[in-house]
C-alpha cells in the first residue's frame, strides 16, 4: 500500500472514531441499539448519525441560527460535490452519500425541518406535526434504509414510519424541556380539544390533564407506527434486523416510561435504565427471528415525498 493510501485509511479510521464518540455521547438509546449492527453497516450509519448531530448543534448552539443554517447548506453542497470541508463528519458523510447514492432531497429535507425550528414554526394540526417529524426523523429512516441496501419502496415507507414514530416519542418525552425553550410540537388543535390554550400554556408551562391527554394521543400514534414498521424491519438484511429492532423497542419503551410517570413529561423526563436496555437488546434478537405479515399500508402523506425521492436510487 502506498503511503498516501495508508494515510487516507488511517484518517478514515480516525474520522469514524470521532463520529462514534458523537454517537456515544449524543444518544444513549441509539448507541445501545447500534451495538447489534455489523461493522459494515455500523460505520455508514454512525456517519449519518454524526452528521445529523452536528447539524442540529450547528443551529441550536450558535448565536445566529440563520447563519448556522446557511453554513450547513454550504457544507452539504460541498459534501455532495465530493469536496467536503476539512472535518471528520463532513469527510465520512461525503463518502457515505456518494457511495450509496443517497438522494440529496433527504438531507435537504432534514435541514428544512431544522429551519422550521429556527423560525419557531407552530404546528396547528397533527398533519403539521407529522410533516415536521417526516423532515427531522423520517429522512433519517429513509437514509438508513438506503445505507442498508434497501431500494424497495414499501420497505422505505416503513423506514419513514419508524423515523416518525421515534420523533413522536421524542416530542412526547420533551414537552416540558421544549416549552421552556419556547418550542411546542404538540398540535394546537389537539391541545385545544383537551382544553389547553397553547399560547397561554407556553407562557407558564405546567403539567395538567389536558397536556396528559395530548401526550397520550401522541404516544398512541407513535405505537401504531412502530407496529407498522415491524414488517419493514423484517425485510432488512438478516444481520441488521436485531439492531433496528433494538432501536424500535428501546424508543417505544420511552413511551412506556412516560405512561408509567403518569404522562407527566413537563416536570420530569422519562429515562430507560441501562439494565432495561440490555433486556430489550436481548428481546430484539428474538424479534428479529420471527416472521411479520405485511399488512397493506401506504406511506404517510407527509412522508410520501421522501419515498418518491428514493426512487432515484433504484
């Protein structure tokens, strides 16, 4: 091997290590699930997660979020041009999206979701909340499916379902934290139906029966999508199914913890213990061995554009 080739290999290994640390410190649930993934799949998925993590931080942790978003778009342009910035995450993500032919529509939609955060968009209907979830999480599900070698549109639809379900779980878990940061993802119409005025509640967020009812609705919708996603997970390469089932079960368990906390995600945060995660990892291995009936379900209308974008890689 020439010196230049060895240098490239060593740098790639170091870059992956940096991305892995982002995963370890940024999402304990996803890190636990990733332990069941084979390296050939774990590496590109780790790179994808790292890009999503730094993109989120580039907007949340800067004085000028608009400028941060503009910089992200510039970085993404360079990533897809094969000329990434001198950054571990950008280099590995560029290699991943070009090698796997990930449609640029997907990460662009992710950035659009971040833009909605920047402008403080309010979500009037459940469809609006789905549309946001499609961008910040359905996109990740679709990109992961592509990285796992999936091109089947039905399976990609279920991957988007899983991403949206996970985001709905995040929304249900972070109601109080989001409110204290001036953000609200629970649909205004849903809150109103349970006697909660969104504007008034944001000024003084506290747990009440109306919030509990809205959180319960979100969790029920998420559970339905988790169930729909199972057939899609069962169509993935056999060696990756345990890892994806683990992500599905650990995230769904967050919903169970919220319910155990009386649906109060305003004054407390639901956490899945390490011991429970280990139990769920073992359960995921068993789930990966069982068959799943397909059951007809078209993609959510809010994720349809993501599924259609993936046709370009067939």
